[in-house]
C-alpha cells in the first residue's frame, strides 16, 4: 500500500451545508473528499464519492485524487462509492 500524501483537514459542518444554490459546490465536494481521504478515520468509499461529485462539476484535482484512491480500492469499493454518488445526486 502506498503512503498517502494527503493532509488531514477539519471542516466542521461541511456535510450539513446547504447544497442547493452553492456557488462552488465542486470545491465543497472536493473538500469533503479530502476530509474523508486522510487521517485515522479515513473512509475511501466516502472520499471517492465526494471526489466523483466534485469531478462531475469540473474540479480537475478531484478527478486526480479520485484516481489515486481508486488505485487503493477494490472494484467492490469503487462500485459502492459510485452508487453512493448516484444516490446523492438523486436526492439533491
């Protein structure tokens, strides 16, 4: 397993921030991906989901980070992350 070079960031309240009408939802989603991708409580499925959502809104670095995570994940985990991203879009 590769060493991750991602820093841990704390963004209290981001997950409950209003999504509708957010001017920079791509950046918000990217920051959520960063939050879930590093630290002792990293959740690669959640991180992949948020990076996917950010990338779908044109955030280039999110696409890069998503690719880095995918290299560390199983096909089942990636599929779960993709389902979670689709579910989020369906609800918002």
